[in-house]
C-alpha cells in the first residue's frame, strides 16, 4: 500500500465521502493526504484491496486520519479465498475475530493474524470508531504465486571449480512490505551432465530457512574434487514447496562445475 505497488484502482470501498475528497486510495499508510472516510458511518462499511492474483496475508497495520482526531478502534477482516467470502475467525468462539485498532490518529497499530490467509480480495470492516469511520492501513504478506526465487549471478551464472569444494546459492523472497515473519523453502538438485555423488552432493528437499525481517538466505552445495580429466559439467538446482518436494513454479538455475585435472 504505502510503497505504491498496489494501484489506486485496486483499492475500493463500500462508500466514500466525495465532498471531502477522502476516497479509498487515500487510505495508504502514512498518507499525508487524508485517509479513507466512509460516506456512511455504520458497521456495514468496508475498504477492500484487490490483489489481482492470490496473496498470502499475515497481518494489518492500521492508522487513523492524519489531520483530525478520528480513528477505528476495533475491526474485522473479511476475505475472498477464490470460492466464497469469509471472516478471519476467532479460534475460541468460531465467530468473526475482532481486532484491536487505534487509540489515536497517528500511531500505527500492527496486528499479526494467528494463521496466515490466502486471498485475492481482502476487506477491513470497522466495528467501532472514534469520531468517524476513517482509516489508513498497510497489509503484511507476499504474493502467493512466486515469493521465492533463486538469485542468479550476472554473466555466466553459477560457476564453481572442482577444487573450490562448495558454492553458496542465494535464495530470495518478496514480501509486503518487509517480510516480518520467518519462512522456509526447499532446494533440490538434478543431474544434467554432472552426476550426483561423483561430482557433487545432491539436495533432496533441503530446507532453507528465512529469519524474520530478512529477504535472503543461502545454502551451500558441496562439490567433489575428483582426479578424472573430463569436460566441464552442469547440474540443475530448483526450488520445491516447503519440504513436500512438489516443484515450485519453475524456479531453477544451472551450476557449472569446471574441471581442474590435467
């Protein structure tokens, strides 16, 4: 939201106060242009983001109106999972969970969900408020289609000599806005012209862990230094979904092993 990656047309609302020009796109976190200001102030109001493609959402940052003492005190979250609309539920009551909002107009209130949700559309539905149904906000999470990818070096890509013993492979992830939670992806290898065991040590769903607030992680692939005179050889490294082994959206790269024998 705040970064502008979500376009104005993707942000809509149940109603807007057009007279104040406080429409839904003004609801970006830390916006100095106002906020979203509902045209009607009741519990039936909502502000919505359409991601266009499914996203995994882990939380919300809520903020009041920038220039007036007005803010949302509690709210609920509704989302569309591709089949139907539903609320984030309270584990103890099985009813719609009510989240704490703001206590002033400026201080951001960050809330992480007990369980991440997968959604194309998400709505914030104010339940109680101070002065008016008005807010600014940010959504935490990442695009579901391909948050992880292998970073490929410029030029020839990954190249390693037999005598180097190992090579570091970098995996990156994309999140909104700064990857607040931990994450994990699995790495696998496959023979191309190189052969596992005799040329390198293979990966079979090797987990790569990301610490909270980090976007990069590395994994070390061991190389076998043999005494055979042979051409340069290659293998494939690819990502899998967590540690289930299912190939992950075609994210792969080649690693070339250069021979050092004469």
